[in-house]
C-alpha cells in the first residue's frame, strides 16, 4: 500500500518557500540572541502628530526596537518577532527597548517617548529593575515615558495589567493601548484598565475616506476613547485623504508613513536644526 507523506513533516517534499520559512523560524532566535550579546540593537523613531495642527506639530515619538545583523543591516521585525515574543528573548528585547528609551529621554529634556512592552514583561525581574532604578534616580524623566501595551498582550493577564498600570500611573507614567480593535478585549476591562491613550489599529485606517465599514468602525472606536477620556491615535496613516477624514472625524493624533517613517536618526534633531536656521 502506498504511504502518503506529509510535506510539512518531510523537508524533501516542502516547497522552497516553506523550507525557507522553516529555516527562518529556527534561526531567528539565534540571530536575536547574537545581536543582543553584541548590543546590536537600537530604536527607530516615528512621530505621532497632532490633528489640530494638520500634522504640523509632533505630540510625541514612538521608539521601535530594531535588531542589526553583523553588517549593521536592520533585521526586519517580521523575521524574528513571532519566534521570540513569547520567550525569554522577547523579554530581553523589552529590556533593551526600555533601556534605550530611558536614555533617550534623559538626553532630550523636551522629548516625550513611547516604548513598546509586552504584558509578559511585567513580572520579569530585569525589566522591573531597569525601570525601578530609573524611577528612583530620575523621577522627572520617567514622567515623559509612555508605555505601549498591545490589546492582545493586555488581555493575557488583565487583572495584573490593571494593578501594574495603577502603580506606575501614580508615578507619572502614561499608558497607551496599542492596536486597539485587532484583538478581543472584553469591554468590561476598559473601565478598569484606565489607559491614557487608545491607538486605533491600522486596519481601520486603510482607505477610511472611501470605506464605509472602516468609517463606522473608526467612529465607534473614537466614541469608546471619548467615553473613557482617552487620547485617540489612528495608526498606519499613509495618504492625505485618510488623514483628512480622520481629522474631520475628531481623531486627536495621527501616526503613519504619511507623516514620517521610523528613523534611526532622531528626527527631532533635524527639526531643531531647521528651527535654528530659520530663527
């Protein structure tokens, strides 16, 4: 009798694409581990702009963790994040992002900066120690820190997230609920979470000026933000038409390639230099 083989279990029967993806999945943790050991990590900064000024004024920046290979090239997050986000390497990346973010804030007294973290890092000793030491040494600096937690991550342990946020908000730290609408938040938790900022997932921004479904959904999410007194930010804004519709709808801030791509070179320095030249 002929045996039917499973291509996923037999590399000889896998497509080149499947084989490449499997190799990438297996090697991604090693790439990240090596980069962390070399300290080949950095932040790329993307502006979040105020709608009220037509995007001319930056409200704050988001610092996005970047990992570099031995030649200094950026390893795309999509190539490794899925393989490491639930592991100890994911926690180490959160530690690196927090360390870099706090240093950046200390070096730039007028800056407000958002840093991503997973709810899994709340109880991670090294992450807690980094933030705790900085809180004691530079409490005024930490007041300009925004911690972003994705909706899906927050829902892993909502009660712990609530207590964690309440403690740090009392010390001046701001919290943003990232990618809202992409996960499965139990709405009863929104009241308990008390996030300061609600970031509307980019899937609702795409073609919102002509997509009636996205218009209704964005307006509903905006209504939630207003009800819970949260600043509303729309992510992934890529066109003037999208930006204008969102401004008219009452979104507080906008983020996306239309206003600025993530940059390893601090964009506020270019702005400061431009202002000095025009003074």
